[in-house]
């Protein structure tokens, strides 16, 4: 005590500030000063100190006040941290979304009430359970694959998937995951926020079905006209065969061809409403041209010139019915935008799409389909909204779902869709460019400049 009293009394001041506040710390400083006078200076409580003693005592008071202030600031900071933690814990617990955390082994370590409501497991049941239990059994590699990505430090935003509830029912969720790191920056777990989008997905699916049926309805008039002509020809050929027995075989052969034509038209129509369970290999140019044939009457009535540039070798794996729907929507939009005597251009080429990731340029191979017109164009303030549901530039004539549905079809095929448009007098028009990967080529690294220049050159030529 006599050798180093200052350290002991400063510790007393710090403890007072930490646990009782700044006022008690000042009181502790005053009491410590009196105690120091008794223990450190002679004679006791004489208050007749030397200049050196007063200097030492002043330094002690200054250091004590500083230590008390720092201790109070730390105490306040810790209090704020605790309050924030309590608020965050309350927000997590009361959230409607399912929020859970897991360790590096994929074992659940926390589970909020939203997770209880969504998945059906109580917190006591879920904590300690492997997160793989929530995955769909037909996709056993999905959750381990996601876990590996997060453990590498990657964040996953808005991953849509299905999860299995405790009672075995399925729920469609939109999940965002992020890594949890310790003070050294090492990943020690992952947090997951899941939002139930089952009702939203059902509504979207209903809209898709309704829009598909609406498109089929718009095609009905064209199909009826196309079927009426060969049926009339069949009636005439049967009459001629009946009245000219010597040419009966020739007339019946011609009638058979017309019946086959009716069957082909009906098959094309079924392509818009028939669902495929798995993608199949299809020729892009043939698919686009089949859809175009259904609109020949409207094209002829408006005297629209059609310029086709097809690469017949371009093939991809996809859902034929949905791609027909996609091409039909884009052709119909071009038809609506064109005036009498306008021009529509259709291009199908093999191409590549470039992207940047991890500091390198990668590309995918696939088909690029361009549908362009020299119609009235789309206003610039509408371009950023045309792929939104129920957004239409046609007034009461449009449902506002065609391009939204088209965008969804392109996303399902892991492709991209872009639009350019001009509304200037004498040079108006719209170009839709769709890239559909062939699903076979992996991303490759290389120089994107020549391909990008070629694509821009093609698009500019079509628009002009």
C-alpha cells in the first residue's frame, strides 16, 4: 500500500465507474485522495504537502477522472450493444419469416417462431437437428451444396426452392443465406432467412396458365382460317373423285395431303397448351417458323414484309410449348406495333453471351433470336417497366402479362432477354433479342470484344 498506492486507488475508481457510474467514480476519486494523503504522505492529514506531492496528487486525480470517463464510455457502449442485441433478438423472434442459424456441420443452432410456424418443428425439436431434414428428398445434393458455398464465405440471395414441413407437406420458399464469422473473420456457421412464397407461386402459375389460354384464344381465329381452307379443298377433291373415277386416285392423294395439313396445324395449336415435363432437343429456327405460320393471314392483311435470316443448325434443349409461347408473344407485339406495309425481321443465329465473374470474362454458347420491327416503338419511360406484370402500353387491348410471362420463360431456360426501341419520326422501331443457352457448353474464358461488336452490329442493322 505504501509503495504504490496510486495503482490500487485508480483500480477502485475504475471499478466504481464501471459498475456504479460517473458520479460514484468522482466520489471514489475524492475519497482516494484523502486515503492517499494518509498512506503516502507524512505527516497524516496535515495537508501541508510539498510541491512534488501536490504534483503527484494532481496527476492521480487527472488519471482517475480520465479512467472514470473511459470506463463510463465503455459501460455505455456495452449497454448500447446489449440493447441492440435485445432488440435484434426481439425482431428475429417476432419476424414472420423463418430465421435460423446453423454451424459448420449443418446442425441447427437457433430457431425462431417464424420457423416454427413455417416448418412445424418447435425450437426444442429443431435445435440440434441437421438442416438436411428440411430438404426435398428428390434433391439430396441441394442443401449440402448450398452449405458448402456459404462456408466458403459466399452469400446467397433469393434462392427459390421447396422445403418439407414436419407433417410432410411441401412449401415453396425464397431463401437468403449469409455466413457467420467470428472475431478473426473465420466462418463458423450460416444464417438463413426463408419467406413463404407458396401462395405467390400459385398465383403466378395461375396467371401463366390464363395468359397461355388467352394466347391460344387469340390464335383460334387464325387457326380456324387456316383449317377452313384445306377443309374446303378436301370437300372439292372428294366431289371431283366421285365424279371422275378415272382420276380418283390422284384426287384422293391430294385430299390426303390437305388432311395432313389440317393435322399439322392442329398439332401446332396443341404446342401452346401442352405442358412438357422435361426439356427436349429442338431446332430453334423451325420452332420460330412454325409459330410465324400461324400469323400469315394477319401479316398478309397488313401487307407486312417478313425478312428471315435463319441458321438451320441451331439447336437447344428446352420446353417446346413455352418457347412457342415466347415467340408468339414477341411476334404478336410486333404485329400490333406495325402499320400497314411495315417490315418484321426474324434472325436465328448461334452466338455467345459474356459475363464477368471473379475478375475474369466467361461466356456461354447458345441461340440468339432477334425479332425486330419498324413500328411505332416503345416510349423510353415504358421500357423499364414492360416486363412487370399487368403493365401494358396497349390500353384495354392488352393484359399486361405477355412480356412478363416471356421474361419468366427466358429465365426458366437460364437465358436473357433485352429490348431496344426508338420512337423518332422516320426511324422508329423495336428490337427484342433473346439468348437461350444450349445447356451443353460450360462457361469459357476468352475475349468478348469481337462477339460484342458483332452482336451490336447485327442489332443496329435490324433496327435500321
